[in-house]
């Protein structure tokens, strides 16, 4: 051990477990790639102002959880706490929305940072795969994203997740609801902080996890009963399209997300095996965000799925991903001449697409065979002095233990055919 440890709230991804993270990222990305989403990468930090305006001045993310700092040049930057504001900023900056092909559909994968109180499933550094469809108001687009997330989780073998769906209304109907909710909240027995929150962002109070608060919210007015006709019709169409695709969801009129940019469709994917950090993913429509960060009106919708929590959910369900062994062939040379021959064979196998590894460090037969077994390889290639004289290499099936001598020049073809 060194003097240093991973910072609080972070952890390292190490083999063999790290393979599961790669597989999860890949499984989430695959349906997006197959649906017209192009890959985008943005910097790990942005102007603090982008998140303050985009995510919302009164959200926990902005007030408490941002890693914000001033650079030597005097810029106020923050490690990105989420991806949506950055992706939209990048799309606007590159004028992707002017290329005449809306919606602009983008997907991303990367690290995000929030200074949260660490616990299982909640980290200060975590990883998301996300998708954003920018510049179109169409219920089919909202439905597409929900269906693709469902498909991603199912392709991983995940079963015990639920989809919660709500509409947060738009700039017509939300203010009316907001005022009604505020009236209701003012009459409750709430602490000063919560009352202040009720004045700044009353919807956030609905999300208060404390029993003492939840108890009082039973009769709170619901946005569902205040939606304008346009929002109602839009939401109904999203629900119909998702249902027609055979994707099951639950209407959750109390679903409020932790970011302020949402309008209309909002949803969350929750897994019941995760305890309090049950949201494996979430998203929704953000029709006003572009204007909030100085762009034109660009109604958009997206989601981000948490890779860390998806891996925890797979563990909770006991799902094995059936990952292929990292190495198919392991070479065991005995002596200097054997090293040269086998190293060349390993290089040739790799060029032909066969995953191969080599017993480095001049190991003896016993230690080298141990390394071969540990590698997970199906076959070992063993070469001793007598084999060299006879022009053969010993090919050992590490599963059956069966060993055959194969001609030096035939061994690559033989392995290729055996590995199919
Ligand atoms: P979010 O709900 O804040 O949404 O995060 C999405 C997912 O990231 C969560 O459901 C969770 O799985 C994971 N996550 C968030 N914070 C942590 C943490 N501290 N530790 C581990 N995992 C975490 C967004 O970020 C929006 N940008 C989603 C979106 C995209 N909306 C529209 N487009």
C-alpha cells in the first residue's frame, strides 16, 4: 500500500470487475448508436455560470455539490455535475442546430462530479451514459428515449426496475400550479429552511425525503390536475406510444427531478434492490434550457443512466453478464530460443484477432502454467527444447487438460479453427 488512498466518495475500477463497467457502457450505447445518435465528448469542466443557469440556482447540485474553483487565469469553472447543459452548450457553439437536420441526436459517456455525502450508490465521482435529442417537440422522441433505455437495461438482463413517468407542465401551466402549491405549503408546519425553499422552488419540497414533511404532503395539489390542454395531449401521446411499444411504466404525479430545467415529460428508472439510492437513471424534456443559456428556442429531451448504479443493480439481481475471457491463448516458453519463437507466434495470433498473452519474466514451467490458468485462456502453447528440435509446439486445452503436438507453422491456423 502507498501513503495515498482514493479520495473520499470515489473508488477505483479494477480488473476483473472493471469489465462489467465497460459492458454496461457498451450495452447502454448500443441501442443509441442504432437509432441515429452520434457520439459527443465535451470537456470535464465548464464555466460555473453554465450550470448555475442551466441546472438551476436553487438546486442542491448548484448550491452544495459543485466542485467549483477559480483558475490561475481568473476563470470560474466547475467540474461537470451532469451532462445536459454541456452537450447543449457544445451543440449551440458548433451550430449543429443550424445544419437543417433537427433533432440533433447525441450520446455521451463519461465521468461526472458531485460533492455529495457518500454512501452505497452515491459517489463524488460517478459515470453516466446519456442521450440528448435537441430541437424537436415530438412525443415520439420522448417515447423513443424511454423505449431505448428500457431496451438497454433489458439487454443486460436487468428485470426488477420500474419506470416512473410524470409531466411537469410548461411555461403556461406550471406557474399557476406553482402558486397553488405555494399556498398549500405556507399552511404547513415546516422549518424555516423548507419554508424558504417553498418560496424559491416549491416543487422541490415535494421531493423532501423526510417523513415529517412527506406526512404533511398527502393533500398537496398535484401538477397533473393543473396541466394545460396542450401539455395533457402531449403527455397522453407519450404514454400511448410507450405503451404500444410494450414498455410498462407507472404514472408518478409526485415525481420531481433534482434539476430545474425540466418541462413536460419527466421520468426516472428506479431499481428496488438498491436501497435509498434507487434511481439508476433519469431524464426528461427541457424545452427552455437553450434560451436559459442564451440560445434560440430549441425544445429538447434526453436522459442519463448511471453506470455505477446499473452495475449495483445487476449485482443485486445476481445477473452474470457472460463476459468472454480476456485472453484465449497463453504462451509458455521454456528457454531463450522458445521465447523468440513463441513471442513471434503471440504477435501473429494478435494480428489475426486472437487474444493472446505471454509468460513474461522468465518463469519456470510451474509458475508459467499457473499464470496460464489464471489468465482464463482456453489454450496454452508450450514450447521446450525437444519441441524445437522436432518442429512442434505443444497445444494444451486448459479445460480438458488434453495436449497435442502441432507443427510450428500450423499452430496459428489450428488455434483459429478451434476458437471458431
Ligand atoms: P440525474 O438524475 O441527476 O440526471 O442523474 C442521472 C443518473 O446518474 C442517476 O439516476 C444516477 O444513476 C446517476 N447519478 C447521479 N448522481 C450520482 C452519484 N452521486 N453517484 C452515483 N450515481 C449518480 C442528470 O444528470 C440529467 N443530466 C439527465 C438528463 C439528460 N436529463 C435530460 N437529459
